[in-house]
C-alpha cells in the first residue's frame, strides 16, 4: 500500500478514491492509457481527495500505484483481466493484471476505502436470460458497502435487465442531475433512473443515510456525461449493433466480449467513442472527488461540533492520562470441558479469540466508557494488530498513541485450562521499550495538566522514574 493512501485511511485526513486498472491494461491503447490514468489521479487530487489506483504486478497487489508502476503495468505484455474469480490464481502464479470493477471493489473495501470511480460498470449482456452472461460487477456491488461513481452501464449491454439485477442485489441506484439513467457514451438511455438527485449535496445526504443504516450493499451513483462531451447516440448505436453482430458470427464469449466491442466501436466511430470514454472518466473523477470531499468535510464538521459540545459541558474538568502498553490478546481455551491440555504432542482442539488488551489500554478504555476523556500514551506497530487496537478505540483521543513502522505491536498469547484459569502466558512486548522518556517528553503538556496519571507497571524503569519526577516537580 502506498504510504500516502495508508496514512489517509488510518488518520481519515482525506477521502481515498479507488481506481481500477483494466482501463490501463485493456481499455485504451498505449500511451493514451497512462496519460488518462495520471490525469484522472490529478483531477481527484484537485477535488480534495486521494487517488488509489489498484493493480497487480508479478503477483503483488498494489494499492495506490506510483507513476512508474502504472507505466510498468501499461507496458507489460499478456496482462490478465483480473476479476473476483481469478484474483487468487493471478496472485499465486505471480502474474500481472489489471483489476476489473469487481476486483477493485473487493480490494478497496478490504482496505477500508469508501469510494470508487470508474468509467462504467459491467452488467447483463444482451440475451443474458439465455446465456446467463452477467458481469461479476453487479454481484460484487451487492455485497460491498461503498459508493461507486460511474457513467452508468456500458451501452453495449442490456440496461433494463441490468437495473433489474441491481435492484435484486439491493444496490441503491441513483442518477445525479437527470431523471434518466445514463448510457455510458451518451447522457440518457431513455430509461428512468430508480432515484433522481438534483445536486451533490443530495448525493452526500444519500450516502450519509446509507451508512447510518449500515446497509451492506453499495451505492451506484450514475453521472451522465455532459452533452457537449458525449458521442452521437445514433452513431454509437449503429456501431454497437455492427460489433455485436461480429461477436455472434465469431462466437466471442465471456470476458472477451466487452473489450472486442469497445475496440470495434472506437474504430467504427474513428476514435470519437474513445474520446467520449476518456471525457466521461475524467468527469466522473471530478464529480466523485467533490462528492467524497463534501461528505468528508460535513462529517468532520459534525464531529468537531460534537467534541466542542462535549468540552463545553465540562469546561474546567482536567483529564486523566494513562501511560502504558497496548496488546493484541490471543486467548486459547479447550473447546469443551472434557479436553485436557497437553504439554506435548498433537494440536489441542480449542476456541481461540482475539481481543484488545494491555494494562494501560484496558484502563484507558474503561476511563473512556466513564466519559472522563482520557489521554492515552502508548506505542504500537503499523501493522494489522495495531489497526485492530485502533479500531476498538475510535471514539477516544488517540494523539498519544505513536505508531512505529519498523516495530510489531505487542502480542499476548494466553492458554487457559478447562476451568478457564491461566495455564500458560507468553508476551512479545518489545515495542513497549519505545514508551521511553523521549516519547513522554513530547506529551509534557498533557502530563503536567493531568488530573491523575495512571502508570502501567510494565513500563521501563526510566519511564516510570521520568513520570514520577515530573509529578513531583
């Protein structure tokens, strides 16, 4: 993962927008594909968001590709088109590939991204009721809670059946600024959109309500291509019909249909369809970034107002400060009371759970539940265990928790006997050595103004002495 993307997701400092990479590997010729990909990233930045192009190079999934990686992917021969069904194969065989809408959604969601911008999504192919040729994009959007901004469904597909399928999957489908659902190259498909949104603020309200309701399917926010950038509807339709006839004659099926038809349509229209494709992707990027930023700023403003109200309710109340360890606790217990724990031999059948732990962290969490607004000073790694701990303390002030990129978060492993008593405990807490006087000096103001300081007895001796001397003075 790119450092900028990782930081924005962790600190929620800016919205992160996922971008697919089949546009680079299969959607456009070189160098137009690279130019478009980089221009789209610039447009997203100009709108106040962070772009994260996702692609696979030699079996390694890259979240937030750098310019040189995008260039490498664009120049790689025999790049695969990677969807949900072959993602594991591409990684295991160390191949390179461009991620489709479905694969990009899957990976973006796993990384905590909430927005995705693309040109258009796949759908139900014409005669899909006979061939059962339905894009995985629709199924994935039905199981992924993010906002996908696009210019609708590619017009080579069966748009009415695609909208029916999206409804079945529970996807919220809305069109921004039009009553008609767009048809990718053109602003209108002639089909009424399920939801009409007048402006971006209405889109923000829809996203906010969707998240508050914790709906586990996605939002498809369709953005019609502006009329002055659109291709001729008649010209496009004639070219599509001709290309689909060739598809039938050449018996082209499955994932090869869309790239073939788009290439033929581009040729038939003498590049005008490609120009419209590039224009709509850039337009989607601009709108998507602005909507994401508006939602981010609104949410941040509401959080700040809540914090201000909280502080005003207790204006003279000093905060407790907790200094101590934060661990990931992995606890194993025999699966049933009849199982004996064996010191040696085969694996024991057990129930194993993970919890956030650590003496300091436990005290800080309980003080938070008592609404005393604690300040917690600790050290964790920039790893999955650290993310796990952070996610459980989201409503607490985490400015005192320092993350170290080259250190592991402390892990405690406890094995219980059948009575639930501790049988064996082991801890890897080397990172707690980082809670040293140097770290504590950076929080002297909080220590000085604290109502009370709670010290984890597992801290290094010099750290405890530093705090005691500070209190005494």
